[in-house]
C-alpha cells in the first residue's frame, strides 16, 4: 500500500509527468518543494534505475528536460540507468536533437562522457544512423573528429562510415607518427574498414607517414595477402615509387600547410557552432511565443463566441408576440430584411468558427510542438475570418438600427470598419511576406558563404601544392 502511488515500474509522480511530457504537472510538483527537495526528487530512480531526467530525454520531451536542468548539477544529470545509458547517451540513441541541444547548453562536457561499453554519444548516434545528431556532436566539440582515426583500430566498419559522412576530410588527419586512418587500419589488418575507407571520395590512398611508408608498404610488411591485393587494385603504390622519403624541410612545410588548413577549419566550425546556438535560441523563443499565442487566441475566440451568441438573441425591434398571418411567434420583427439576413449568416459563422477554435486549442496540450506550430497557422487564419465576419455582421445590423433617415451613419460605419479591417489584414500579410523573403535571403546568403569558403580553401590548397612542387624541382 505504501507504494500504491507508484507506477508499474516504480515510477514516482515526477517520473510519470516526465514520461508524458506534462510540463504543467512538473512545475506543480516543484512548487510544493524547496530547492533541496527538488534535487533529491530528481536524483530518485525507478525499478529500472531511471531518473526523471532519463525518462524525459528518452521520450524526447525537451521542454521538460529544460525545466529539470534548472535544478540539476553535472553529476545528477549524468546518472545512468540499469542498462548503462545516461540521459545524454539515451537521447543520442533515440535521435532527439532538441533534447541534446538543451543538455549541451547546460553541460557541454557531456559530449565527452562514455557509457558502460566505453562508447561516447557520438558512437551511439552513428551506430543508430542519426546523421543530424552526429553533426551536432561534431560541431559541439571538434576533438570528436579524432575518433574517426582512433576507431579504425576497432572492427565496426559501419560505424566508421557513419562518422566519415559529415566531413570526409577527417580521413586525412594524422597522428603524431604521421599515420592516417588508412595506415592504422592496414597495420591492424582490418579488411572491411580498409574497404570502407577506400570508398570515401578524395581519400589519399598513397599518404606517406613520418617513417616514409604508404599503406601499401605496411600491407606488404604486416598485412594478409588479400589486403595487399585490395590496396593494389585500388591504385596504391609503394613509397619508393614516389621518390625519396620526405626531407625535414618538406615535412616542416607540410606541417605549416596542415596547421593553416586546420585553423581555417576550426574557424569555420566555430562559425557553424555560433550559428547553431543562435538558431537554437530563436527556436526556443519561438516555442515560448507559440504558447503565448495559443493562450491569447483562446481568450479572443471565447470573447468572439460570447459576443456572437448574445447578438443573435438581442436584435433590435423586439420579437413577434401575437399570432399574425405570415409570421410566427418569437420571430424577430426585422427577420425579413436583407440587412438582418446578412447579419444572421455572418454572426452565426463567426460563432461556430470561434467555438471550433476553442475546441481545437483545448486539445492542443497533447500535440507535439511541431504539429502545434502548423495547427496554430490554421487557427490564426480562422481567427482572422471570425473577426472579419463579426465586423460584417455588426455593419449590416447598423443599417437596421439607424433607420432610413440616418443612413449616412451606417455608411460611415461601413467605410471606417472596412478600412480598418482591410488595412490591418493587409499589413499583417505584407509583414508575413517580407519575413519570408528575409528568411529566404538569409538562407541563400549562408549557402553562398559556405560555397565561397569551400572554393577559397580549395584554391589555397592547390596553390600550396603547386608551390611545393616548384620548390622540389
């Protein structure tokens, strides 16, 4: 009985709220506790060793994760479940990009943590094929690119290929002995990984290390005959076919060139990281604005529905109280006028639109944020229609209220109301179009900058190669 409030897996109320992504319930639980109580509750595990943060990250509820991180330190945020995964690794495994952004924003050091099998989150994401997550982790810490070179010492060719996909140039990275990934894979006799590396476009199959050896030289000394044949068929050659081993001066020039390109690469990665952070901040702000818009639209929809409902039953001129030929009891005395018919049609339409909006918005609590944004776009346009229709209903009724002798008052209301409504809608449409054009220009500019940097880097590389060849001759 003492555990009757827990779920089947020993979930606490906070676990259940986190599993369902119920941010309101999470805040309600936190309001009843002080800071120490919140931290203690966040460190509790269920029967599977899962903390509330783990449950939220596994299910991709990034807003709940953001609320938890306000009260967590790095140690508590790294609590692993019985399966060996901590919150950061399980988010990488599931491919929850927004959750990983939240965790990295609060604790950037999580990117280098390992699970029980000594795998980083980058290993996990690559093994699951989550390319966007791999790119995010590589942008968060450029040192992770070195894992491409180190992991060819293992057996997983698919993992190596996933790591190479975001930036194939990492296959040219060298260790302190001048060995590339292809050198190391050849020395270890990893046939599948060698074949994987050879499939990468632009790989230097005849790279020479500091001892003057190409991958084919290493395969000839240490590798199985099959590996030697694979490299030979791919066009690999011995170092003796390239002339003398590189001199100290040549190695120095090559090192300077490598440093230059590495600096350019780091600067480019820094720009991409800053751009990703800005985009993440804009997205979080947009989600916050979306919540406010949902609340505001609900209030306006209820207000319009109330006004529209009341207007239908408070028409001027009263109602028929005695039986008369051609009319029925309770009928509005102005029911046969064209102005009333227009009023009734547009007023009832705005009433039902507003009620539909209220019903939809009360159901939006359980909808994902991405779908909520798309639905909010439709709701916004429906609210435009509701406001426009109730304005038309009001204007049409003024032609009945003012009478035939004061018709100019109704005309005045028509001109003023029409001008204000049309100007407002036109301004909003113009603003939306300008915003889309601005976003499109910014995206095209970013693509142009990336293309320009790539061309400049390629041109500079070609100039360095030509310079080295000229000095050798």
